């Protein structure tokens, strides 16, 4: 059986974190494509295939979402994403530097699948991304058709 390598959407405004995350995922063969949105508004354009993402095909297998971003923060974006039936089955991992209890609670309340605090130490950050990628992209099983979920 051939394992399908899936697409990941990273929503983060830190070029350093984006570069490191992409590097770790690529080194571990965890995605065919890694797409990036630098804030919540750009992520919505990506999901709704607007603007520069008009030719985007399908939904990502997983979204890695930072909280502290300009224009629209990760909590606001999470709320918007989870309000649309088209996106309810996309796993969303809050990958953030925020250790605030209110952010953790609100993320889970709004439907985040996981909440991971970005380690400050580079080797720990690399290991965290590798483990997240392996679990959410390879091990975790998702329904093939989101339409079937919407009809339930």
C-alpha cells in the first residue's frame, strides 16, 4: 500500500520559525507541499482559494497555527475555520510561544486538536516538529471525503 504524502499549511508570522519548520518537515519527508500564510487573513484566503491562492487545490492535511500574529490572530482564525463545515475535519495544531492558560483553554474550546508550546531550544523545536509531523501527517487517519462528514 502506497502512503500518500500530504500538504501542510503553516500559519505563522515568524520567518525564522517558518524556515526551521519547513526544513524539519522536508528532511523527514513529511509533506509533498508545505504552504505558508503569514497571518490569519492570508490563511482564510488560502482556505477559501482567494487572491494569490485562487488556484489552490483541496484542503491541507493539517494546519500548524501560531497565535500571536498581525491582522488576525490564531485564536480568531481558529474560530473562523471551525465555524465552516468544509474545514471541521482538518486537524489544527496550535504551535505557539504562548504559555498563557487563557490561550490554551480558548484554543481547545474552539476546536484545536492539539496545543504545543514552541520550545526555545532549537534541538527541542526540531524534535517537536518532527514528532508533530509524523503523528498528524502519517499516523493520524482522516476521512477521505469531508462531504460525507457534512451530511451526517
